[in-house]
C-alpha cells in the first residue's frame, strides 16, 4: 500500500499525515471562540449553581444559560481584544527595562 508523499512514518511504523486546520490568519477568531466558550461554560456552571442550586434540573439550566450567553461572550471577547492587547503592552516592561 502506498502512502502520499506528504505522509511520514514514525519510529514505530505508523503513518502520520499533515494536520489540516484553519489558516493562521484566523487565530484571533479561533482564540475568541475558545476563550468565550470555556469562560461561558465556567460562568454558567457557577452562576446557575449559585442562583438555583444543584438540583435535578441543574445541567439543563446550565445548558440554557450557556446557549444564551455564548454569543454575547464571543462578541465581547472580539470587541475587547484590542483594548486588552494594549493594556498588556502597557503593563509589561519594555526590552530595555528587563
């Protein structure tokens, strides 16, 4: 069986193929998606527990909160990203000060 020229064999003989993915120019959007998804999940878990307790409907309530909050969080991360980058640059010492 032949393998494509872009594939490589590992030391144990397995074939590895090049990874497909989103082009690097979309890194800010991918970062915003993952950041907002994880933070929304964390906050939905905590706020739902605080407001309604850990009853039998807890995970369903978390899911409802997550679905509502995720688009807001995603747009929020995209919106504040430039400000956060400036704040980080302003906070960190310059190369000459290290």
